[in-house]
C-alpha cells in the first residue's frame, strides 16, 4: 500500500519516541539516568503540550526523543511532532492504549500534511513507524486530506468540471453509479435554482449524483454546497471578502470525503451523494436582485441578495434528496459568515430538526475530539425572509441571526418528518497551527462518520 506522508513500515535505524503528558512526566523523568535527567532540566522540559526534545545518545548524537501531549485522545495533541522533530525515523517507545495510538497516528498524519501541488514543502516531516493495523486511521486521514486538497486547489483547477471528475473517479474506484445533470438539462429536469445561480459562468452548473451501496441497507443522503468560486454575483463581494472564495465548495469537499470514507470502510449503508456544483459569476445573464426564481419544490424565491446563493443551490439538492425518503439527510456548506462571527473559525454550527440525530452527532464530536455546536432553528426568524411577490426571499434587510436564518431557509425545503442535519462549516484555517496549516480544513467530518458508524455499523 502507498503509505501517507510521514509514515514508514521500516523500523531500521528508528529512534525511540517517548510520548508523555504532564501528569506522567515526574515518574518518567525519575526513571531516566542522571545525564538524561540533567538534559531535560537544562532545557526546561516539563511535558507541556506541544513541546518536543531530542535526547542525546551515548555517542553524542540523537538517541531518542520525547514529546509532550495534552489530551491523549485528541489527534492534534500529537500534530506538532512531525515538523519539530528531526526528519528521520521514529518508533513509539511508550505504552499506548488503542485510542491513544490511533490519535497519535492520525495527528501525526495531519501534522505531516502540506499542500504541495504548486510549491514544495520547506522540509520533509519526521517518519513514524507504523504500529498495528492502521488502515482505519489512514482512511480517516485520507478523508481529511481529501477535504484539504480540494479546498486548497484554486478554482482554475477546481471548478464544476473538476469536481465532477473527482466524483466520477471515486465512483469508478468503488463501483458506484454516477448521474450528472448539467447546464440546460437542469431546467428540463427541474433544478431551476441551481441553474439560476450558475448560469452566468462560462463553466456550466450541474448536479452531480453518486449512488452506492446494497439496496437492502439503510439509505442516507449526503448533500454538499459546491460553489467553486463566489464573487457574490451582482451583489459583488469586496476584495477582502472574495479573496478566499475558492473555499466556497468546502461543503462539497466534506460530503465527497465522507462518501469516500464510507465506501473505503465498507459501512453497511446505501447512500446518495449530491453535489450542487456552480460558479457564482458575473455576466450579462447573471442572477439579479429582485428577480423571482422557481425551485424544485415549487416554492418561488425572490432574490434579495445574489451573494446568498449557497442556500439556492442547496434547496434544489435537498428537495431531490428528500424525494428519495432516506433515513436521514446530512448537508455540509460554507454557508454564512454569521456562523463564524457566532462561533469562530474552529467550531462548525450544526442545525437539525431531529433530536436523536443532533445528539448523536454532538456526542460523536466529543468522542472524536472533532467538535461542533448545535444552534437553534428559531422559526420566528422566518419573518426575515418575507416577500411581497414570492413565497419566500433568499435574504432580507436584517443581519440578525444570519446563520440561523440561512438554516431556516434550508429547512423550508425539508419535509417535517424527514430527519435532517445541516453543518455550516468554515473549512479553513486562517493561520498556521500544529496540524492545522493555513488553508483548507476538515471540520465535523470525523464526527459525522463516527456517528454513522455508531448508528449503522
């Protein structure tokens, strides 16, 4: 198998790596010989989270290393190690439980990641010798890296065509069935909102569907917002707001990666993956404020703001998903800046119309150290979408509760009895942190898979 970056299956010349938290440090230090203890003290090492220290060997060279960790079940507790330790081979010398080892391996892989399509990384990561069966960890790591790679790739090389290619290649690898409805076929097959958002781009809008699994298994639907670039349309974004809009397909990246992880692990479900792939561009036929468009559900929508386009493409995709009556629908979208104002960049906002589904996703996030926060579907705020000429507007004059109102708009297209959860996700790291380099990021993805595995596995 091709090993992820940062790993090796060859232990030759590997040096011992000690993994210590602060509570266990005094006992571990007391077990070291006098020169090693003096070296630790001279460097002020106390096993604080994020620290690493190379310990000298008898010949004066590197003999081993020790890293300090915080929460031993949090992958990011270990993610500093690959780029602070020398780029050579290391093997775990500490006794770790299965959960700790899995967290270490996942964190090591996340910490080794650098997007290298256009620029070589400044240095190679340290190599960790694989311990035990790491296939499940590596599949989760691959899903996280899939999100990062898709989001980091500029729109020039990650438009609707390329998203379609990614899904098609994935489907072919796992024997799935692919269905693509594009351009004018969106109108003839009743996806008018997706068409309206994407019609001004030179790259045709499309709905990409992947169908996989045994018909006897429970059916779920995964939906992703695939706005490959968002200018804001005629309500054009300022330059600062437009700068990183290649990431506006981050929801699609999450849905694609989750689908790939489900197939790789053989989870006993049947799923439909739906990606609404468009570019929100400016052109002579761009969507205009004040227009009224149709939707697949038959709900007419007045366009208050062309920059509230993600909910438009999602409403057609969600309607189509609900028509299939799955056991649950999960959608992922970089939907609102308001969610970031409310919760910051690291904590995705989750909405759900089903208490059990919502709690299961929250609980999985806690177990996996992949947190999300539930927000309320406060239905009185539907008043912000009132329209005098259409059933609903896509936005309104108030900036109050922007993430909540966006989720309420989506819920309008979900049948009351259909279990559904929506994740408003940032998909991005604004700054470099251990295991979280600036750029695309998977958030709530591991929690979603753990929730599905717990429910259907």
